[in-house]
C-alpha cells in the first residue's frame, strides 16, 4: 500500500510554510522537490569524496569515479538500457536533445530528408529541429493534435513515407498531460527507416519507461524533474544510433589520442562527455533513482492517476473552469492545465500563491500549442507528483473558489 504521508516525511521542504500557510507544491512539471537521501548524497560527496573523475589515481579520484559510474549504471537500469555505456550524462533534457541535433542530425541529415515531430512539443523538442532542418535542408513536418488532445495518427504513415529520417516526439505533454503511443509510433518509424527520439522529461519521472520495450533510439530526460538535483540529466542512445554519432563538444576527456594536428575519440559514453562533468549531481541522481525504484514506478503512476481523477472531479465544481487534456486517464499524466473564465492565468497563480499553493501560469514553453491549438494566450497548470495528496487538491480547489470570489462574476463570466 502506497503511504503518501511516509513519502512526504522524506521531503524537508514540504513541511515549510509560504505566506503563513503550509506549502502546497503543485508545480512538479517545472521541477520536483528533493528527498533527504538525495540532499544527503550531495553533502556526502562534497564532504568526503570530491575529486575530478576519470583522471586521477589517488583515493578520492577513484571513489568519485566509482560513484559517478555507479550512478550511470543505476540510471541505465532504471530505463532498462542494455548497458551503462548507452547513457550519456548531460545537464538536462534540452541539452540531451541538442546533443542529438548536433551529433547525430548534423552528421546524417541531407536536403530532402524529413524530420517528423508533433504539435504538442515543448520548445526543447521543436526549436532544435527547426534549426536542424534549416541548416541541413531537411523538412520539418508535424503530427497534428486531435480534438481530444491526443495525437492524430491518421497522417503518420504519409508523413513517414517520404525520406523520414527522424521522429522526435514527447512521451508525455507538459501542458496537456497526454501520454503518446511511443511504442506504436516507434514501430511505424522503424518500418520507414527513421530513428526515433523520445522526450521523456515528463514520463521518466512519472511512469515505468523501458527503452528496449519502446525500441526508441534516443530518450532524453532531466534529473531535476525526478527528485534529482538541477544541472544533471541523461540521454539514452541505442547501440545502433550510437555508431552514427560524431562528437558534440570537443576537448578534454572525450579523446583517445591527440597530436598537434589531429585527435581520435574515446569510446562512448566518454566521447560525448567533454570536460569535467557534473559529478556530485549525477551521483545524487543515482540516489533519486534508488528512491524511485524503492517506491516502484507502477505505484507512483497509480498514485498520480488517482490524484488526477480526484482533481478533475473536484474541478467540475468550478463551472467557470475549462481543463485541457485527454479524458482517458490511462493516457494522461498528472497535469491539469486550465482556464478560469476571464481571470488571467497569471492572476490565478498570484492569488493561489497567497494561499500557499504553487502552480505555473503561462505558455509552459509550448507557445505554438497554447496559442495556436488551445487558442488561449496562456493557461494555469497544476502538476502532481508522488508526494501530493487529495487534501492538497482540496486546498487548490478552495483557493480557486476564493480567487473566483475575489475577481467577481463580471470578470469570470466573460464569453470566451
Ligand atoms: N520537454 C518537456 C516535455 C518538458 O516538460 C520540459 C520542461 C523540457 C523538455 C525541458 O526540460 P529542461 O530540464 O531541459 O528544462 N518543462 C517545464 C515545464 O513544463 N515548466 O517548466 C519546465
């Protein structure tokens, strides 16, 4: 039985107050809070083991290198990568995707090739492909969002039919919560000879993800959204795709031999980790993965489905509210984006903050989706994680009711 109160006790920040009331943290799609073992791993590293990795023979260097490589193995096991060498440490999802754009796409794409992405991407999985298309002469095409906030797959085969080389799609939308059928899309892409990049920023922290089951070539995710520290994330690369990648950054650590005239590359993953890496944060990400593994990702997912169901039910009491996302909770993550009549999302989030409730308002770095497909300038968004409770959903809904009272009927009943 999942004991959310026991989980909460591991997160020191959850016991603090904001504006004189208990913090209700519902901005987990932006970043997650950190449990004590992750914070302890950071402190332990700097108090006892700090040294640069892969280059010293002294005791601290060996300890730091061992712990860093153990963390890589933990992260690899967490997503069922075939081997730790298939996991490259990066700063975040954004850097992971840019690494693929710089090290794979820049080498492989030719004029007339096609990149397929979707209308529901975060800017991090759209802007790099706009640039890759522009610089290579490839064409960027997007799978559309259907009216039920899922991807419209009716165009998939047509989009894949002409020189598709890469499909880059999110596993779970940070705006809609939509969980996409990555496995089916990967199967179709493989048949068409295209590689597949999955943006796992909102899936790896929230549900079981198995790269070998999906069959994708790349999986990008951020440590800070999965209980780990900021500044570390990971890119999984399949063995086949790894062979097609040149280096991304060049310099120390990623070389085998260097002469004044030339250089050769170290084998992966070192080839892609030039310079001193983010050692402490990678080790603490390993501690986060241990924590998630002990809870069980299927349990985390179940908890979030129950909480999202409860939140959507309570939202029905707010007749002014409109929520955006699939009705089918089996394909929806713990994200509830909403509008509240005519109240601007930024006003909603400020009013909620005065009640201790932290949510995000804006375009959520998915400007085309919010503006052109949802047809609103911004949304308010509550996003849940493994430590949130039904009582916190109640606090959110009460605060929204108070917000509606404050802004008054005239404002909120404006026709949209
Ligand atoms: N992809 C998705 C689906 C995301 O939700 C985010 C961050 C990123 C990529 C980028 O992650 P980063 O760690 O490189 O910044 N999403 C959000 C959000 O929804 N609110 O703040 C950040």
